[in-house]
C-alpha cells in the first residue's frame, strides 16, 4: 500500500500516510485479494434449497435451468468477443429496466477495454432469492453465483476473476437475466459510472476520475516505471494498469472491503496470487480522497511506491516480512527527491523523542489501517531499508530482498529467511542491524 504523504510546510510535502498496497512481495492483501482459483475442474452445481432431492423431475428441472444459464453466459461471452451489443442485450429480461440500462452501459464500457479474455465459469452455488429481489419476477426466478474471468491484452499474463450473482427469470421465450444485485456481486472497473480509458507509454489508466487527474496518473506511472527500473532492473513487464475511481466509496468497493481505515491509504496494489507463481494481473487502485490531499511530489512517491510492488510481485514468488516489502517500496518512492528524512518521518521521530520508538522491526499488525495510525510504521520500515542502502549500497538492498524472497519460495519462514539473509548477504545479524537502526532513529530525532 501507499501511505498518503502530505507536506506540512510550503516547501516540503511531508509523508502522512503513503500506504501503498499492503501486499507483501507476493502475499495476499489482508483485506482480501482476488484469489485465482484452479481452472481444471468446473465448480459443482448446488441445487436450490427449495428443490426436492427425491424427485427426479425436480432434479431434471434444476439441470435444465442451470444449462439455460450456461447458454446465456456463453452468449454474453460470445457477444463481447464479436462486439455485438444486440447479442449481449438479448440475454437481458427487460432492456428498459434499471438493470437493462446498466447492462447496455456495461457492454459499451467493456468495448473500451483491450480485452484478451472475457468468459464465465459454470454456475456455482444457488443462494436463496431475497423477498425484495424476487418481487414480481415470477415463481421460477432464482439466483446463481457465477465466476467471471477477464484479462487485458498487453498487460495481463493471466486472468483475473470476480464473483457475480445473477437473478434468472423464465419467460415465454426462455430464460433471461433480470438483475445482478441479489448477492455479493463485486464492483468491477466497467461498473464505474462514466468509465474512461487513457493509454500511456507504459501504462493504461481506467476509471471515472476527472480526465485531468487521470492524465496526471498516466504521466506519473510512465515516469515511475523508469525509477523502478533503476532499482529493480528491467526484468519485469514494465506495463502497469492503474484504476482510478472518483469516490472513496468506489475505491473501497473495488477492493471488496469496507472503508474503515482507508482514509490513510493513498493507493493499493492488488491482484490474483497463485502459490508458487509470480503475480500476473496486478492493478494499482488509487484512493481519490487521499490523492487530492497530496502535492506533486507526494503523488510521485505514491505511484512509484506502488509500481515497485508491481515489479517485485511479478518477478518473485516468495513472501518477505512486511517491513522489507513496504520499506523497499518507500525507499524507491523517495529515491532521488533529496527530502530531509526528519521531515518525512516526523511522526515516527516524535515518538522516538518521547521514548516510544520501535522496539523491533515492524510487523503486519503495525500496517493495519483499521487498528492504528500507520504512518510511523511506514517511516520505520522506510528508514530500515534506507539504512541498508546507506551502509551496503542500493544494489545490496535489492539483493537482500531477492535472497529473502528466494528462500521463502523454497518453503522457509519469512522472518527466518530475513535473519539468514542478514548474515549471508549483509554480513551482519538481524539483532545487530536492529540495534544500529534504533540508534540511527535516535540520532535523527535528536538532530
């Protein structure tokens, strides 16, 4: 994550909470990253709770309606592939309804995306239809949970998945779709009102933020890729997707979580993670409320921090301690700006002066925005990684990170892997480094 930096004087833009994706190098975001399920087997179909398991006719009816939904889903996927709005809308019960109008707009927005994949898995579970959702739809109406998959040409090396709950009704002409809101349907980029797409040299920006702001995101992303290359190298795709909602509520919905603590989060890197494989379809999702509080340098730090996560997640498969993940991303984000460390880490150093400085390197709990103020933890991690670069060089910091990720990919515990890498890569111990880091914090606090 990126904590949202803010400047407290006219000259310096001090970090307040630049919470970039609180996703470790390859770890899942604590609030629930989209997990890519296996695709070898199709999910089992569960009959409605009202079905009579002992009655073959009922079983046959269930199978028939599931197959009808499967046909509708195939028709929708084929419509997207053929760019046929008529075929897409033919799956909708009433094109004049609120759902029908939304579906017409969804199709238009899908056509704006460079899709390389858009499909649905077999219908899964069948939750009960709510009384309000079923009102006026007829006795045969039912709800199915369906998994969709999609990917962007030139940006994704694998698909992303999402859940949609579809209300299905029976008409004289056959089964049709009547709604998608009777369940936990996840907000997708094509659901954002007024969605637009801007392309940069290395980026694509998708969202409904004001055009000028989206253009600024695009410029920051293109510049950020070069800064990440200088630290991590060019052995990653160097192609990034930014998602830019216009409201904090949309930001939270895209992450599929509530808004608690998200005012501290400027941006999040999220995407599907398959164990043992690098990330293949990451998104940087920007919080518009936090972004609006940032000056130009703060925005640069946020985007560069997030792109560091994208680069590392796409080239490593092992989890590292969160202080190393977030501290490294902050290190790259602030590199080259020449900002006084005392100003950037002012909240942390205030605690140090009060005798409340960190007694250990930060852990995952310290970065949870629902539990505490996270800026000091980000500053602590940043200064730990900065201390490594100051003492052993930037290249050694990158080598340290790679060594820890490589060890955890082989099954080692992240903390144990870091302790080992302190010895093998840096020639010290974690205990000795921690004491040196704490002493450095006290020096900064006293300056």
